[in-house]
């Protein structure tokens, strides 16, 4: 079975390929292998809505099953912000560092509650058919300052008490066992294993 990964993000593609390497009869394709794929506005109010919208659009465009994810950081003291706006927090042309520094600045006036969770929703859409969604959650605490150079996004400020380190300080092999995306991908792998058996 061919599956189109509806992302240009090299970090996500690497993580997905590693997680799905054990699934037989699954060929992963990327958007770079298609000419002029549509840009999909991620304007949903939930991670699931955004993931499903993109997966369905790419499945219809390519005529192949497609998988998309939407993920973000939800901070309790900020009423769940940045949430679905995590990638655009602070504006469209901001860097990962700009975004997590903005978050740390906002946390200065939010009190002692630094609890947060990374959330990832994954959608697998079949052209003109069903769409399966999964969700993974990784709980942690917003650090006082950034630390580590592994990973991407908000990883340098997402502290994991069980490790005594931020997400950006643990090896990718370890992150791929516990991250929100890893947990959602495990559930997605089960769905894909069933779909490839049906083909």
C-alpha cells in the first residue's frame, strides 16, 4: 500500500519513517514527489480537524491514502494556548526560538502552574472514503529557560520530570518512544497494518 505523508517537514518525515519501518507492504511517499500539491489552510479549532482536513485534501489530490498530523503545545496556565496556533504563535515569520521565547515571556506573569502537554492528532484518509484519526499526549512542565539542542519546536522548553531533562536534551531514539507524535504514530501504525492486510 502506498501512503502519502502530507507534510514537507523533514523532522516529521524522519520520525514517521522510523516508526513505520516494521510495517510490511507499506510504501511511504512525500509531497515532494508530487507536482504542485495543494496548500491546505489549517483553520480548524481542534488538532483533529486540521489533520483530517489536510489528509482528505491530499488523498483527493493524489488519489492515494494520505496521512497528516497536527500538533501543538497546550499550556494549562495559558488556557491551552498556544494550542492549534503553536506553529504560528507570534506571527507567520517567526522561528522556533521566537515562539518558545514568547511563551516563556508570557509564563512570567502566569503564576506557579507550569503544567503543559504536547498533543498530536493524526488522520489517515482514504480517497473518497473513510478517515481514521488518532491522538497522542505527552505531559510535562514548561522549563524556566531553554535547554538542549535535540528536536525542534518547543522541545527546548518542555521539561520531562521523569527524565530530569527537556525534550531537546534526550536522544531522538528516546523521544520516539515517549513523544506525543510517537504515541499517536503507534496507534496509526495499528490502523495502517490493518489497512495493508486488507489490500
